[in-house]
């Protein structure tokens, strides 16, 4: 099982949607961390996402772009992405962020946008 500890493996301050929003944004997380790891999964393998280790919180723009962007740019369907993620936290305050990730992925329209590469 693969693991992404967002606070330690990516940024202690994940914020913003696009590269233009500064470091630690959702676009970089999706393209440089999450997408390559999803592409390496085999069979029923999952990625454990650790939300609360070294992070104080998340902006909605980071969560929407970082996770739901996988769906809206046509990389993977929402149900398939959710099946590949095991979102974990110990601090109960982070249940809110897990629920937001699930909501954004569920509401995203598959291949509704073209990623400007």
C-alpha cells in the first residue's frame, strides 16, 4: 500500500488551486504527487492519504483542485478514484476535510475540462 502524508511529503501549508497561487497548491499536488502515484497502482491497491500529520488545515481550492481535478481533467472517474483512496486522520477535526474531499470528487464531472499543459 502506498502512502501520501500531505504535511510531510508535500507541504505543511497546502493552499491554493493553481501554480500561480504559490507553493503547496492543489495543481502541483495533483500533477506531481497524486496522479503519478495513482498511475503506479496495480489491481486493488490503494493509496493511504494522511490528512492531519503536520498540517493545520486545508483550503477548499486546494482540496478541489488536488483531488477532484483528477476527475474533471479526465484522469480517472470519481468512483474509481474514491475506491483507490484510503483517507485517514487521527484528529477528529480533520473529518471535515475528508468529507469535503469525498464531496468534491463525487460532484466533479468526468473529463469536463482540458488541462492546459
